């Protein structure tokens, strides 16, 4: 139990800004860390639902609520995944050789394509939330989507080849109980898929299918352009997976289903 508790603390300390008691980053303490990674999505989803309910109660307008919901994941995570999205955007847009792309991922400077990607990313979120935010069932599906993206991201870390042997992702993978953690994440995904479909069959199914398709594209992109995954690529996937689900929920909900 102590190992599980420490894995929980490390997961939240690494991937969120939620205050946690300290834990030593040993192999024993980190081996189940990715089992708890999706629960950061639970925190984001729960906060999203609370904010949506409060906005309806207070009578806030759609635009203001959409802005708040757009920044909720960034506030909870500190933007760690958005950083990966922007670094990867610069690397992919460089059209350089694989070695140079990996170097760009490590560059702390933001290029023009990172700025463009950030603008498009947040505008897509803003537009999607403006269609979703006052529908309880749609908001619940998206709240679960924050867990789905992290389940797939964890599976990617554990199963995909690593682009760099010395990177953070490689270190996490070495210290993880890969088979047990992967199977746990798969069980989470099955349960989440069932919940999303139960809440709203067509839209929930479309959102989960979107997450699957983005994951397969992420695997293809990572292998083709980088030779494997990295922490930045994992963040890139997570961001695209979530905003992709949000856009699909918004679009599909516009049709009678």
C-alpha cells in the first residue's frame, strides 16, 4: 500500500500543480505511477463539471464560461503537456532530419510554429466549449475524456519504443511495472468507453473513437519522424487527443442523434 500511495503522490507531483506530500523518486515508489496518471484527468474533469454547474447557477454567459473551461486544464497541470505540444510543433515544422528534430524538442525557445499552434489550439478549445459547456451530458463525456487521453498517453509511454535512451519517458518506463500498469490502463479505458457510451451512445462512442484514431496517428508520427516517443511527443498527443474529442463532441452534437 505504501508503494501505491507513493506512486500516487509522484504522479500528481510530476503531472499536476496540485500540492502533494513529498515522496522519494525511487524505482519502488514509481513502478505504479502511471496507474494514477489518469486520475489527474479525473481532477480536471471534476473541476470542469463544478465550474459548469456554478456558471449555470450564476448565469454566466457562454463566452466567459468557455474561456474559464479552456484554461482549467492548464491551471491544474501547469501547462506541462502544452509545452510538449508546442515543442513538437516546432520540431515537425522544421522538416529537418530525425537527429535535428530531437534537438529542437529540447530547445527552450518557442518558434513561430509553436506560437501559431498555441493560438489555433486554444481557439479550437474555445469554440468547442462554446457548443458543449451548458449541456450536462456533453460536459460529462468531455470530463471523462481527460482520463481517456491520459490512459492512452500512459500506454504510449509503456509500449512505444523510446526515441532517446536518456529521456524522461525512458526513465519512467524503466521504473514502471509495465505489464501490470498497461493492463490497468486498458481496464480503465474499457470502463471509460462504457461510461461515455452509456451517457450519450452516439456522441460518447464518437469521442472515444476519436481518441483511438489520434493515438494510432501519434504512434505513426512518433515512429516515422522521431524513431519513438519522448515526453514532448506524449504531451503533443495528449493535447491533440483532448481537443480532438472536444471538437468531435461539439460537431456531432449539432446533428440530431
